[in-house]
C-alpha cells in the first residue's frame, strides 16, 4: 500500500487529471482485501489514504504558489464549452468501445455465474472507471484532455475486459474448440496492434525537424539573460543551455515575469494569451527575442507580428524552414525578431 501510494502521488504530480481516478485505486485496495476480512480492508484503505495525503501535501508545499497556480489553470479552472456532450461520447466510443463492452460483459458474467459479490463489485468498479472520464468531459462540454481521461480509464476497464475474455475461452470445450477460440482472439489482436503501430509511427515521425530552428535560436538566445517569447518553447528550452532559466521564457499563452509570476494568461490553459497584455510588454521592449510559428495561436501571432512591423526596435533576423509556408514570410513557420536597443 505504501508503494502504491507513492506511485499514485507521482502520477498525480505528473498529470493532474489522474487524481480523478484516485478513488478507483482506493476502491480496488478495499475490494481485493474483502476476502481477508473487514479489518484488513480498512487497514489497507487507511494506509493508502494516509501516505497519499502526506506525499501530496509535501508536493504542494514544495511547489508553492506557482504549483498551485498550475493546478488551478490546467485542472480546476472552467473551460469554454466547445464540444457537445454527444460528440465527446462519440469520440470516446470510437476509441474504447471494445474494452468498454467487454468490461460490462465481465460484470454481467460474474453476476450471472455467482462469482461472489466482492468480485462482481470489483469488476463493476473497473468498468465504471472506463466511463467516468468521458462522462465528466461530456458534462463540461469539452473534448480537451479527452484522450488522457479515456486512456487512463481504459487501463482499469481492460482488467475487467480481460476477465470476460478469459471466461469466454474457458467456456469452450477443451481441445479443438478452445484452440480455435484462442486463435480467433490472437487474429483479432492484429488489427489494434497494426493500428497502434501506425499511429505511434505517425506521431513520432510527423513533427517538423527542429534542428535548424534550435541552431539559429542557440546563436541568438542560447546565452545571456535576455527574456524570450517563443511559441511552443518546450523544445527550445530542452535543447538550449538557457532552458533551465525558466523565468526568462514565455510562450503565446502566458508571460513569465522575473519573479516567476505569470500574466496575460486566458481563463483556459489551452487558450491564447491576452493580446493587450502582450502588446504592453512588447512596447516596453520586455523581450529580447521573439519567435513565432503562426500555428498554435495564429490570431495572437498575427497581432504581435503587426505590432512588431511598426516597432522600430524589433527587426526580423531569421525565417527558419520548419513546416508549411507562412505568408508573407515565406517557407518556415518560425519567424524570429530581435530587439535592438537605441
């Protein structure tokens, strides 16, 4: 239970939405201990909750106000309603329908065959975890982070689905019938395996090559103490020596101040930053280098570019081949401006 609590606290710290599934881990700890008596179940639950609470509290204290602000912006703040509940549920169904159907079948099989209330409830909890995320997202009318919620819940539901498949195979007569059923299951796995492999290859190989952009930005901003406004700064921060100086870096969703405070952010973490705030800081020459790619937050990018065009202190120094053509700058989604004093 102590090890499970540590893993759960680490999961919550790495991906805040995972906290939605903490209750299912607690229920699993209780239900798997029921056959050994109520005292064992209670002791497991108390250990899990106590260690988890201590670790999460320690993380919040260590992270301070900046960490709390991140949790508020990414998880607790309301988001704009951009998707209908039906579209959210339809997307979830297309991704995890087979696992969800099998997990529900597992509950029915256990109940009908009299496997015991503890096992049936255990399977019901696992199946419920598969639908909690999509239902929550449908309630919020947004598909933002839907893949995370569906993926997390699917790991729980897959346990129940495996139980249903096992019972299905065991129900067949020994010999040829069972062999044929096992072979059919193996063949059925070919499609999701091929689909997963092709999707993984596309996700890992379809990104633009950032080597040219990093090489040029290294020359202009790799050293020194100037502040940087870079759309999608994660890659540049990873590769450049100055990436560890996080207070120097701002993106097109928020501006980071020398104190570490954040300004200009919209209500939703996925929204573009406030144009008026960006205009004020740019007019003051707050950023020594600005690099935009006009893809993630295009409306804000074009407003910033229009302001920079009329600012005598900012000059375009590079147009870096990175992706699709961006008019009127030509081939390259990253356009780099540098502030010139005087």
